[in-house]
C-alpha cells in the first residue's frame, strides 16, 4: 500500500485510479481556504465509497495558503481563520504554506508574514506544517527557529524537497520530515536524490505533487497519485530496500507525522469492526 503524501486532485476518477494502483492513502493538499469546501467533500465521498465496499483511497486534506497567493490574501486571512479551517476532521496539516523566492521575489515581506501566521497556527493546533520551500532557505530556518523557541516544538515536512544537504541537515535538527517527488527520478534530480540516501529512514515521505512533476517514465504527462509508485521505486533503489518496504515505511511515517489522520483511521476502524 502506497501513500501519496501531497497531491492536488479534484475528481473521483483520479482518486479511484490511485486506489486501483495500490495508492490507498492520499493527502490532497489545500492551497487556499476557498477551495477547502470542495476538498472536504471529496474526502467524505471517498469514505462513503469505502463504506459501500468500493476500492477508494483514504483521503485527507490540509488548511493553509500557498505562498503564491500570500500577497493577495495577507489582508484577508488571519490566524483564527486558519485555525478554524484546521478544525475540520479531514484537515490533518497546516499548509501548503511556506516561502517561494523563485516566483515571489517581489513579495518577500508578505510571504514571511503569512508563513509566520501558519507557524503560529501550527503552534496553537499542534498540527504539522506542510511546507513549500524554494530559494528561501535562510529565512525559512530563521522563522522555524523562532517558532520552535515560542512553542517549544513544531512538527512538519518540507514537501517536494529540492534543496541542499545543508538545508536537510538543518531541518533534521527539528525532527522534520522531507518528502520526495518525481524530481528524484529525473536525471537533473541526482543531487536531490542523494539527500534521500542518508536522511533518517523514519523521516522520509513520498508524493506526486500532481498534477505537476510526473516521474520518469511519465515525465511530461499530467501527473496523478497512481504514479507515486515510480518515486517509491527510486527511493527503494537508492536506499537498498524493496519497493514493498519503501511503501510500508513511507506509509508508517505518514501516519506518525499526521497523527490526527492516524487517530481518525483507528476510530473509523473500530466503528466498522
Ligand atoms: Zn503542492
């Protein structure tokens, strides 16, 4: 059983194709509180299908604002609104949030303020941060360190990790997870793949970030959660594991990080038993 720890999907069919390919757990990441209602509906629909005996995935979502729209949303979204969005039973993470100085070099101050609000939300709710990071390593570490000083502890993942060994070493100190996307299967992703060789086995996740970044051999196609197996194969190869072991480890890691998902999963299991 594979877990896609970060995807963006909108329809039943894509989710059902994932389950048919053995990808039974999905975190359908929120980029905006406005799209939360549709995402929650899709999560609930998958539960209903499973209860009706269909092969549908367990789906979770998250509460947060992608750094792409930090500037536009800064005046509208406060901490209390993110906290409220995170109270939904399917919302297991705070994000997708973070800093992107590649596309957002013109609004660094706004991004930092918005990310700080997400860190505060994570501190208040105890939920893990699901973080997007691009070309903003120093500011990200500064904000995370301030968050750890204030709240004692933060948990989280750097999703679609594309940074350096030094950044991996730094987030490892917080006990953070890093998540491998299809980029580790690209020739140009060799240095990123190398980081996943030595990172602690209990702190690694896999994801598609679909519909973007389809892994080899699907590169250039629209990505979907069913393809996460290809990223699992690559992680298995570089760590000397079987694909089955990689699937099990990354699924266990997912539920260790997203404990709200683990709690709800065992509750539903008991209810059905
Ligand atoms: Zn994403």
